[in-house]
C-alpha cells in the first residue's frame, strides 16, 4: 500500500482548506473503468486526498456507483439504472468497455466502497447525487452517517433543489456549480449560492473574474478536469483549491515538484 499517510493522518473537509486537494474523478477514471472498485482502489494507492463518486438508486432502492442514468455506456446491457434490482445490476459487466483486462468488473454498491474506505480514515469524499431525488440524498446520507464519514465529505449536485435540501435537512457541506450549469438555480442573497460550500468549475470556464467572484461570496473555488501538465498549471494559476482529475498523476507530480504534497 503506497499511500500510508492516510492511515496515520486524519483530515477533514474543514482542515483541508489550506492545502491543494487532489480528487480522483470517478476513481482513477483515465486508466480504469469509472466508478468501479478497481478504479477507486488504484486511486487510493496513489498520493491523492479525495475520491469523487456518482450515486444512483436501483429499483429496490440500493445506492450504487454509476454516472449515467442508464447502464448503456458503461456495461454490457441497456436500460435505466432504476429499472434494475441490485441483484440483477450486479450481474452486468461494468469493465469490458474500458478494455478486456477489466472484464467482470461490477457496478458497486455505495456501501461496498464505504466499507473499503475504513482502511483509509483520512481520505475525503465528494459524493455527487446523479439521481436527483430527495430519496437518493436520504439513502446516501444514512450510509455516510453509518460509516462515520460526516466530517470528510461534501455532497454535490447540478440541481439546486438537491443542494438546498441537503443543506437545510442535514446541514451538509455542498458543492454546486456556476448558475448557468445548474437546474432550478435561484438568484438572490438567500438563493442557491447561499447554500454552497464550494463551486465546481470546469476547465473550459476558468477565469480570474469568476474565481474572484466566488471568493468574494465566501465559496471555495474547486476545478475539474485538469488532466495534463499544462491544464494543471492553469488551474493552479487560477488559485484552485481542489483539482478533480480523471488522470491524477500530472497533478500529483507537479504539486510534489512545488513542494506542496
């Protein structure tokens, strides 16, 4: 196990604010089939701080790790995730689309990953609610509490109603996005930005003005997906506090060279 530091140094969302955090987007998704256990296990062996996950519910209301609302792109089947029972979803091959060496990888339950994370008590979590229902939030929050992950996660969604619900119902720290990228966005002093702990800004949208705007709002400026050396340097020049990467090694190497790991 390369990443020994997480077994010794607990970190939380709050005390990570003065460091630049590297987050593995859907696991180490550039090299492994996204949102599978092998992708997360490989990322956790590297010098990262956080993993990002995507959550849907199955027909029998089991929270699972998958990005799309259908299984078409990342498995050998077709159909909506919420039309599969968990038992039937686990029969699907979620690895072969990325390469034959990953044949037989399965769609994991969120609980499967949370159980594995017991060996990494300092790893942070970005939990994106992809099935945009309050029920998905409730089921996910129950697991977060059961596994003692409260102090080291943020809840993310592109739907402003979900952000507001998670903040007001659970007091969760929430990541949203610039207003143009969100559904049901509400403007004003009590609007969506007032419920956000951080903002996720895609590489294509990064500007100094946008960063300054969110800093003035007291919202942490996090960015995605800097997957090359040049992209990482541009994100760092914009004072990004968290880099969510598909390919994690450029960010790790550059921050190491800067003496910031």
